[in-house]
């Protein structure tokens, strides 16, 4: 199935308390050029995301944007500085003895309020688990992105196919008209020789020789056969499941070359008009092929 190089996909999921959003967008490019933009704390997942893109896309300039809200996933750990707490408790006992019965007993809550007795830290995240979560959302975004490219690709394929039909019809006109140009040349040559020689009798063998030379000069059979072959190959490429943009781009150049050759060989107004229409269709296909992966 033909795919466009232009597309967009977005996915959002909440996994393990993290709200992950991934956006994928692309434009035309001769080769695959991937840019991944991640929050600084998640740069470790960049290589994995690039590999995901490389499996899903063969060429185009692809930008991947990732945002992560991990506020709900923050896990905290509380630690007790036991030596310091014991030192505070010992000091409080001394103070209590100095104050006598009037001093109330100190509770654990009181000790906990002293500086540095309790420390609160964030637990280290499992990087492999986080990477899997980000890639899972990226896969969903890539699926949406590829679905959009496939829809656009169908439209491109339909347009190219219709223009290939037009090229075949124009090629048929060239094939129909080409023998007529030789016949007309022979008639004009006979009339010219009669006019020059002032006689109704002309050398028929000379006429046949000149007509044969002219026919060989303006013959476009080889070119029209190659044109039809190229059109057939292009149709096969449109039905392929593999990326065919580069091959189609090369082949459409060959179609253009055959068209130019026909135009240069045929010194005929009618065929010249057909060639102009032929080249117009070729140029339109070339523009569309630039969008095909």
C-alpha cells in the first residue's frame, strides 16, 4: 500500500501514574531524518524511540514530541537519622533533669521536629519500566500516524493511476499518428519531385528510398513500447506493500526521457501537441511521487 510522507499522529495514556503524550509529524524528505524531543529527565528513552520510528517509517523528515507529567508517580521515602535522634533524646533527658518535675516528658513527635532527624527523598524510578511506558504510547501515536499516511497514500495512488491511464491513451495516439506522417511525407515528396521535374513520371524507387529513410528517422516504436512498459511497472509499484517512492521517482524520469525523444523525432504538429499533453501528465505525476514514501 502506497503511503504519503506527510502525516500526523497523537496518543496519550496514563501509565504507572505518569501522563505521557506523544506526537508524531512528518514532511517530505529524500531520506529518513528523525528528531526526538524529550523532557531532560527522560532523554534515556531517545534511542528506543528512534528505533520505533525506523521500523515504522522508511523516509521523510519525522519529528517526535514527548511530554510527561509524572507528578502522580512521585514516590517518597522517609528516613530516620537514628544517631542524631538519639543525641537529641539524650540531650532532652539532661535538660529534663535540670528542670526537675516542672519539665514535661518529651515525645517522639517532639524529637521528630528537630532539624535533620527526618529526611524525605524521592524513590529512584525504574528506567526500563518508564522507557517501556513511553514507547508504548509512541507505538500508538505511530499507528495513528501511519493510518493517516495510508489514507493520503490512497488518494495519491488514485491520482497517479488516472494519469497513467492518460499517458497510455496519449501513447496510443502517437502510435496511431506516426505511420500517417510517413504516408504524408511520401505524398509531399512525390508532389515536390513532379513539380521540380515538370513531369508526371518520377523515379518510384527514389521515392521509396527517401520515404524509408524518413520512416526510420521518425520511427518511435521503441519509445512507445518502453513507455507502455514503464507505465506497467508504475502500476505494479502502486499495488506494492513496500515503499516505492524512490523507484517511482527514477522511473518517471525515464517516462519523461521517452516523451522528449518522441517529441524530437516527430516533425509533426499533431504529435507535437500529444507530446505536450504527455509531458504535462508526466510532470503532474512527478509532483505526486515527491510525496510518496
